[in-house]
C-alpha cells in the first residue's frame, strides 16, 4: 500500500514537470506582421536547454531584407520572473542577425526583438519554446 502511494506521488511529479517543459517542439517561428517580418530559427533545432544560437531573418513588408539594423533580442522565461537576458544581435548581412543565448530552463520563453534602423523602430514579442 505504501508503495502505491510513492508511485502515485512520482507520477504526479512527472505530470507537473512535463507541463512545465511544454509539448510540441517548434522548429521555426514565423511572425505575421505587416511592417516587419521576423523569422527565428535556432541551432540546435528544436531549441534545447543550454547554449542556443538564434538566427533572425528580418524582412520588410515587401519581403526585402532589412540590412544594417540594430537588433536587440531579449529573452524572458514566461513562467517566472527575474530570468531575463538581452543583447545586441550580430549583423550577418543579408538581413540575417545572430545571437547566442543560454537558456537555463526549458518551457515557454518570450523573445522580445527590437529592430531599429533610420526611422524604423519596431518591436515584437515572439513565443519561443525550449525543450
Ligand atoms: Cu525559469
């Protein structure tokens, strides 16, 4: 009988952990906005806990690359507070920008991407899942 209780406790814990870890992996997140489009891909893909290289492909509403912009990427763990990080992405040319981030926890993260160039000042929140 005591064994049964332990087993069910463990089972309950597993459910909680997997709820935190999220469900389906996301390989590519495409934002659907008018002025600026941001496509985020990751290495590894799907993104896992630890060091992740994020590659952002940024285009305007006509699909043209936005080159030479200042791109700031902030990441926040949606389920908790005080776990944020942010930095400037490196311009790779051709409207591609990369930044390395260390995700120390799985689950739902929110990327806040700011794109600034000339008169353009754009900000978008993109949901990002870490396995
Ligand atoms: Cu956290």
